[in-house]
C-alpha cells in the first residue's frame, strides 16, 4: 500500500531555473509559484555584499527597445502617405535657404537649429570621461585599437576633421562623445566611429535636442528591395564616405567639417543632397536622375536593368552625376560578369549603418544571383532569458517576408514571453525554453536556404499576380506570387509576404480568416504601384468559405467588425477576383502555422502551388462555398418593433379592472381550474 504524503507535489512545482551566487550564498530555485530561496544562514557581519548581477543597464534596455520597434515596423505595410509636420517644412525651408554649392561641386549645408544654441551647457567633461573609457577598451584589444587609429587617421587626412588649438570656446559649442562600432558583415570598413549627439550637457540639453530632424524623403527599404527583384541584371554600389590617438599623448580637440553621423538631421541633409542632384540632372541625364531619386537607400544603391547595355549606361551616368558633387561610388556588385568581377563575394543588405551586428542578416550573392541568410553564431550560446530572446528575435531581418513561416515562430515566442510577464533575466518556463531551443536550431540551418533574386522574365510580357491568405488561432499570413511566361513555360516565384500574430483578444476563426484576407488585400494594394510591369490579371485565394462569402456581400448587411474590413477589402481589390483554394494547396497556410527549415525547402512556399503552372480551367473550383451553413454568421442584427391595434372587448375591460398583476393571475388560474372540472 502506498500512502501519499503530499511530498510529490513539491517536485511537480519545480521549474527550469536555478541561480547560485556562490558557496556562501543561498540558492534560488524557480517554481511554478515563484522563486524559493534556500541555504545556510550567515550573520550580517560576516556576509559579503551581494551585487545585483541580474540588473540591466538603461543603455541596453534602450537598445533592445529600439531594435524591437524596428522589427515590428518592418512587418508593417509600407506607408504610401507622407505627412509633413511643421518642423519638416521648416527644415526643408532651412535647407533651401542655407545650402550652397561650392566651386568644387560639393554641397555645404548648415545644421537646422530649432532652439537657441546658448542653452547648451558644458559638454567637455562628459566627452572626456567617455573617451577615457573607450581608451581603456582599446588598450585591452590591440586589433580594435589598430582599426580605430586607422579610421581616425583617414578621417583627418580626408579633411573630415581638423585640429584646433585645444581651447574650450566661450561661445556656444558642443564636444561630441564618440565610440567605435564593429561591423563584421562589412566588405570594406570593419570599424566605424559613431558620434553621440544625444549626450546631455551640464544643462541637461543635448545637441540633438535643439536640432530639427527633417522629414523622411528616401524610398522605403521595402520598396527598394521589391524593385530590386524585378531587374534581370542587377547592380549595387555604396557611396564612399557619405557621412562624415595614442594614450601616451595628451587629449586633443578636433573640429568636424562634414555631416556628422549621429546628429539628428544628418540622414535628411545627406539624402536631400542626393535628391537635389537628381533634380538638377533630369534634363541632361534623365536615366541617372531617376535611379538616384528612387533606387538609393541611405548610401546603398540597389538598381538594375533589362539588358547589359542599359546597365552599363546606368553605372556610367550615375557615377558621372554623383562625381560632380564629390560623391564616389565604390564596391560595385552585379550578376553580370561584364560589369564587375565579384567572384563569390556577398553584398550585405542592412537596415542602417548604425547597427553593429545582426542575429540574421540578408546578403546577395551576385554570381548565383540569390539571396542568402546568415546567422550570427554568437547568439546560439545565450541563456534562455527574456532579455536574450528579445534581443535575438527582434533582429531577424527579413523585410520582404521571404522567411515568414520561420520568422512567425519568433513572433509567437515574443508574444508568449510578454504574456508571462517575466523579469528580464529570470529563467523562462520549460515549454518556452523548448520553443526557444527549436527556434535556435532552425536559425542555425538558415544558411541552407538560397532564394532566387530575379522573379520576372520578359519586361514586355504581361504577368499574373496570385495572392494567398490564411489564418490560425496563433497567426495570420499573406503571400504574393508572380506568374510569368518564359521560353521553358510558366514560372511562379514568391515576391513578398507578410505575417502577423493573432490578437490577444480571442476571435473566432472566420474573423481571423477575414483579417488575413484584409492583410492580403492591403499588401497587394500597396505593392501594385511599385511593380513597373504590365499586369494581366490579379487573383486572390483563400481557403475560408465564410470569409469569401463576406467579401462578396454588401458591407451594410454585415456586423460592424466584419463590415469595416469587407468594405476596405472590396475597395482595394475591386479589379481582382477572389477564389477558393484547398488548404493543402494554400502556401499561406505555412505562414499561419510556422515551419522548420527542412519543411520550407520541400514545401510549395518558394514556387507556389503546382496548379498555377496550368491554365485557368484547371485551377481549383469550389461551387458550393456559396451555400455554406455558416454563411449567416455575422449578419447585422436588425431591431424590429411591433405595434398592434385591438378593438375594445369585455375581456379587456375586465383585465383593466385589476390594479394588481398578481391578483389578475390568480383569477385567471381559478377560471382555468373551473373550466377543466366542468
């Protein structure tokens, strides 16, 4: 006979996670009810001081928050509307009034102040303290020190900075702290010095606080990459130096002479100069003007052409126009051997130069004309905590959604972490740690995936756009395919996709399917103007019969939630056809549930369902979806009020004679008893 004492419940409450501070400190064990502390007692006088090793610096939290926001913003639809604020207008006006073109052709720009610089306090001591900290770091790393000195010497030799007499000015000034940032993914400059114009002075005012930032005038990265996939022959380049000490020596002050990367208006000022070059070259070099105006992302050029001759002309004309203003293009890459001999060197595609490392970076291999994804192996050994998982997952860089079925698993994991309300460095529940280990294993296999860059065939041949939507209780997915004709037959290529985690507030599956269709319609509506190609037909596919019925219904006949989304779907897809597709032939189903690397490679994800390679009469048909039993769901409820006119009668007169409803019921009951006995 076994007698239960309840002791077994103790082990059921234990969770993964144990922290040992040292031999003289208690052990912290995580349980389902919270943390348990156990160990021997040590008197206060003999106990060593415990340092909070789990506390996180404010700087790291800000970094994670910034990266996380950028991760979610990448998954949003590319904005088609740019709202100019008053500050944006003032910044543009300041640029027009103060910018000069020097005799050398270079632009001379001025910082757009929005407040009086006299409010700046003392900034030298802060900059000095941070430089001494950087100096100690360089002393511990000779290789890093060597790269830092080379960068600063180049900065000085190019005239990007010049020495001063080391006198602290009495007039308003700002000494900018700086740091060196490693960029392992760079093909040339592995180290870049970044200036921090957000550092506060003694008056708690930073330089960036009194500068206008300026509007975002460049093309969205999403749009630039999308067009980059439509050229048969692609071409990329970087603008060289677009932005712009030994411990035994005494500190020296230098004056910065170029647009300083790290100040708020720097991106606007630099890109605005490119836009001005584009405007001035429209008459003499219209082709180059169009490329400069639309195919640059910061200092990266991503463009292409339908033939080698046109590509060569673009390279020559763009270089010629930019050279007049002192902009030099370097690091040319092309899939055409006649343009550049890139061998197997990969062209990294980044969000911005300010990021030192990425967990997942996208590169273009010109010789294979394919995109590759590379994982930073240093993240594999990180402990499973909320901080580390957020830091790694938020850096999954896939702006076109080519790996949405994999990235969605990271999004779902982030949502679970948030719901569990965990502290930054505490261990996570066992089921989340298992999911994290699976995600790490998936990321380590991403290098096995190679995705063709070119998705189009003949610029003169019309194409069909086929889009798919699907939803589960965890996520929504939408994907877009280009169907074009080649000499070998029909070609189906994944162009882009989007994924979103399902909202925390529970919704029915039909509603989630409608949300997926709404996401799809919005995506296709945004990208069609970007596709410079003749479009023969647009077809939307969904495996939800209920959602399809709603989309074909009048919005006023539906409930408010459904009606609002259906109205927008009908507006965005008024020139397209909605059709039903079986779930197994719906590639968006892979997004809504997520998958591993081996499954995504063997699935229909990259080349779409096989029926698209057939003519239209062989596509899936589902004539009965219009008669589903669920079609009455979400019908708008109509309130009906009825009135009746009755003629006076003796019975009504009797009823009206009673002042009490209860008394009337008793009388009626007695009458019924009497009639039944009779």
